C-alpha cells in the first residue's frame, strides 16, 4: 500500500464495505479536488498571461536592438508571441488540470468498464 506525506490520509485505508483497494475514488473528495484544481488552474493561467506579456516585451526589445520597428512588425510580433505562448502553455495547463481534477480517472474507469463488458 502506498504511503508517505504525498499520499492523502483518506486514501491510505479504505472504509468498510469498499474493499481493500486504496485507490478507489471517493465521491466526497472529488468535489474538493475539482475545486482545488480549478483554483490552481486559474492561478496558472494568470501567471501564463504575465509570462506571455514578458515574452512580448523581450521579443520587441530584441527586434528593436537588431532591426527597425514599424507598426506592422510590432503588431505581428506582439500578437504572434503572445498567442503562441498562451496556446502552448495553456494546453499544458489544461492537461495538468484534467489530471488533477479527476477527469482522466473517470475516462480510465469508463474505458475499463467497456473492456470488461466485451
């Protein structure tokens, strides 16, 4: 059975009637896990937004040192760097949110049930 400070206390022992599997999902914990995951996701998205702005500033600073800047270059660079950073980091954040909120476990459980029915 897993143990350690990283493993939640509620998961170390299974309540009576639920079998001996310590990894069985508990419905009462799912709400708080999703709420915590959503709060963390929102915080990460805010941090990613700040990082995207800093990346735009860095790109424009680099371009201003090594070439001339006109309006088209500034607009294209700003939009391209900002949205590329948001898209790349946002997809990673969404993957981590999916895992932490329990959505991945729901899909795993559903696919196991499908395989067992065949």
